[in-house]
C-alpha cells in the first residue's frame, strides 16, 4: 500500500460524520433536473467549510459549481451529482412502499450519496496536498441534472474540463468494483406540430390535425425500428395532445423523443432519420413541424489503465465492513423484490454460489467492455478526459435503480458505509494518478487509442442552452 494512503484514509474517517450528514441533508431535499437549489447550496457550503475556492454558474447553469484547491501540477477531478427523481418519495428505513409525500420527489438513484462521497474523496486528497506541499490541484465538480438534463455535456461544451488530467466518479450499486461498461449516446428532441383548428363535425375538411401528425410520426418511427442498429433505442412521450375537446381539430401538438445509439456517429445519423419521419408526418397532414434538441450525451469511453488502478485499490481495501444489522435490513428489502429483479442484477462475471444480501466481495477484473444499456452525461467528460468510475455497494443485491427501494436505503448505515469506503477508493485512485506521470500518460494514450482519430463533437447543438427555466426541471 502507498505509504500516503493511511493519512488520506484517516482524513476520510475523521470527516465521515459531517459528510454523512451532507448526504442525509441532500436525501431530505430531493430536487430534480436543474432545480437543485438547496442541494447545490449545501455542497457549496461544504466546499467553503473545507477551504475550496468556488466557482459557480458553470456553463450558465445556476446549480453547477466547481471547488478547487492546490497549485501547479496535474488536475484531478472528482465528479459529483445531487439530483433526484420525480414521483419516488419514500420514507427512509421502511421496507414497504410508504411515500413521505404522495407524488413527491425521491433519491431513487442514490445521488445524495454520490455527490457526498465524491466531495469527501476530493477533500481528503486536498488535505494531503496541503499537508505535504505536493504540487497538484484537486477539483470537485458539482454537477446537476444527470437524470435527463445532460448538465455535464453542457459543461464540457463550455470548456469546463479543458485542463483536467484525470476524472474520477462512482455510482451507487449492488456491488463493489469498477465500472467496465460503456453507455449509449442519446439525444432528447421535442417535435412541435402546428395545424389548423376547425369544427370536427361541421367543417372537418378545413382542419389540419397536429395530433394526427404526432400519431403518424409514431407509426413511422415504429416502422423505422425494423431498420436501425440492434442496440439503438427510441422512446417518446406526448407532452401536448392539443386540448381536451374531441370536437375540435387539434391545431397544435408536441411530442418528446429520446434517441439512443451505441456511438455518437450512429446517434447523429439516427436523429436525421427520425427528423425525416417527422417531416413526412407533417407532409401527410399538411401541418408544419419544428424540432428542438433539448439535451444530449455521448457514449462512455472506458479507460483500461485507470480501471486496472482502481481495481487494485478495491482489492487492497476490500468491501465495506457490513454487520448483521445491515444484512438483516438488506434481506427485508430483498423480500420486496421479485426473483427477476434479483437475477437481473447478476451479470455473468458476478455469478456466485452464495445468495448474499450485500456485496461482501469485489467484482473480479475482466477485459470485456460491455454495453450497460442506459446513458449518462459522465460519458461526455470521458471523451475529453481519461475517466474512471467505481461501483459502490450501497444497495441490497437485486435492488433496481429508480425505485422506492433505493430511496428507502439512502440513509441507512449500510449506504453510509458504502459511501465512505467508495470515497477511499476514489481518493486512492486520485492519489495514484497524482503521483504517477506514467499512469497519466498511459491513461491519455488509452483514450486516444479508443477514440480512433475521432474528435469530440457535442451532441448538443451550439444554439441549445441548458433548459434551466424552459423545462422547469422536468426533462
């Protein structure tokens, strides 16, 4: 073990209570996409208390901020998130569905833990830099709107990561280990159709139905599914059906599409095909259509040197020291899950003879890069900075993300233990990158190799701004 790690781990243990309180404070004020005013303020207060220099309003986003400490040397970034999800309110520690407030928000993806652990890791590394006088800079990026808002993509586009050497992140999970999966690139697009109203019975021939256009677009996209790459995905939601009067031909309608593809190039191509379907629907109905891209993220680029470094760290530290009370609570959570939930959480390399409620082991290393199916705006950072992510075992095995069960576990002792252990893993990985020029060079070379000559092209067009006000946090 690196001789400096005990000092960093001691700092994490010394400050674990105050950062646990931060996590619980964020849990108690769940705010969604671009609306994380109280959560961002709490992170700002902690950054200030820990002695970071703070920059706010990153990329024109009021709830995005950066804390920096240190001078000279390489820049090590820790990525934090603190946004919640709509409709997932749930009482903490309760092992049946029992919302705090029906229909209210909840931290169903564990981002209350995510930001707090990343900031704890950054703080420990910062304290070590100060104590030793070692050249180097530590940054904490407080990133809102990961859930559909693509804030990091806006931040990357604005150049917020232009001088970063290494980026480190994590995500609450069923397991302890290194994320070795890539993600799907995606884009959110609103299609607004405009037609002409008329009396649907007396003069239907005078109407031009925007709702018909939306429905025809849906038919066209469904046929398009037969002729796109297998790993691509398209989803949609009707935002405006044109009114509640069936005897009025709907003069306006609005639909939101999410288009996903394994790589950016394929995403751009598929978006154009979806736009053509929309144009065809408008042509058939003699309506007009306008499209507006709200947000977009790239596909994640993994980094082998950083993954191997983090794997070594996990194996040296080990899983959190869960006790009988933690395991009993996890078993109660698992009793609310289906066998399909539990089996779906076990990827091939995770198969184990034991049916354990909590991850008391580290996921083994493997060289296969898999597709996780979802999307994340961490991916845009990974295109411009060598990036690595940990899985932290804050959930009973079988828990699916974006569920009330995640919220129920968000303030539990087992989640707090996972948060602190994962903070140690991230801090140790950051120390390794800070001290080893060879590792930083290897990580940069691996990123260059994986990009295969491609340069970063933001999936968000230059004219699109962060939809802070327009979408009211409902992306």
